């Protein structure tokens, strides 16, 4: 059985996945967890990604954590292949695979029939030069003209994904957002459990989480990563970019925390929109004391 636990950051997806795993193991099922958070793929990026330590995983095997160096570039196409291989091996052994994470495209690439076009170095170089010269805002406006669905999903700040979306549009002549409708074509039967929270409560929780990252030593973590270098993806991760700017004297600590909190709130809004499209999702209030029981009942019922 394949189960996905999704929802915006800060809603307790990791805790629910572990609670669900423990309940399933108590009735004799083997359970393993597969990470679907793009930033948790990186070694050494722990505090800012809320990555569970080995001791916090309650003895449940976890896959696709700490598999990339921070200098590497994450690729959703490569992730799709690796995650599906892991899940297929688990299902072949009759192990329940719980896919957990808030990176919408990464989750969708596993659950649904996402297919990734190739690349064209000439087009990519031209778009990256435009990104460097004009900034992501200009590319976002260009994408909105040809594919507003993808523009809304990606946002105006993610230059790397804007370049990729425009490249796909030019290569295929089709909207990049066409792949965003793949939810109608599942890869395998699965059960999706979503966590949600009232907006004001979520904002309060996210702001506290960001402040806690600084309190727990995010700046020191980033200081330890910088000598070896951060790639484009890791270097733009929320919290890490702001901590690096603080270390470089570009932001004060208060400014860094404020900027990271603002970006986290924006990211959570995009996650809510993304996961809201998933069909047959069993939605649970993140603070509902019965959420584990409801999630357990959904897994027992099987795919809708």
C-alpha cells in the first residue's frame, strides 16, 4: 500500500506519518517512510528543513534523506525515478510505503503520471542569461502570458523553475502547466491524507517555527556549510539564504528572521493551493486529536 501524507509546512506531517507507522506496525504491517521534501535531500541541512534526527524516527526506516551534497542541484525528474524505485521495492515486499513531504511537484511526480521533457542547452542558456539580466520577475511575467497556471504554481521568486517552465513551453509548444493536471492519471493506487490548519493559526505556527530555527542554531549550521559551498538550489532554500545574508552582513538577525518568515508564509500558501487539487484526499485538521485514527481508517479503506 502507498500512502501519501501532504500539506503545508508546519502542520505536523512527519509526526503524523510516524504515528500512523506505529499504529500499522502494531497490527503486524511493515512500514517505511519515503521523503518528499526537496530540501531534506541535502546532507547537513537539518535545522532549517525540520529534518528528523535518526533518534527521532522511532525505529521506522526512512528513505531519500541526506542523499545530496549541498553543492548538488536537486532534480525532480531524477527524484521521481529514485523515489518510485524505492516505493516499488517496498510494495513488492508488501511493505506499506508512506510518502511524506511538502514539496508539491516532488509529491505529484511520484503519485501521478508526470512526464518530464528533455532539455535544450541553447534555450536553457538563453533563458538563464535573461534571468541574470532581467531577474525572475520578468520571466514570471513572460510565463504568465503563455501559461498562467504554471506561473501561479511556481511563483515570482523561483528563477530556476521559471527557466525550466519556459524551456518546456518552447520545446514542446504546450503549457508547462499541462503536467500540473496529471492528478487525473495516478501512477499506482494510493491513499492521500492531507493536513490543514486555519490560516491565522498556521501563520502563528510558521512564525514561531522560523524564530525557533534561529534559536536552535541555523546560523551556525549555515556557517558550517558555506566553506564547502552551496549550490543554487540549496543556497536559495528559505532560511538558509537569509542566514547566509546575515553572516555576510547584508541583513541583521531581525531582518533575516522577518524575511524568512515572510517567504515561509508565501510558500505555505502555494502548498495549500497545490495540494488542494489532489483528488480523493482525506483532509484532517492538524490539531484534531482524532487525526491518527481518521488517517488509519483511510488506509484501511484503501484507495478511493
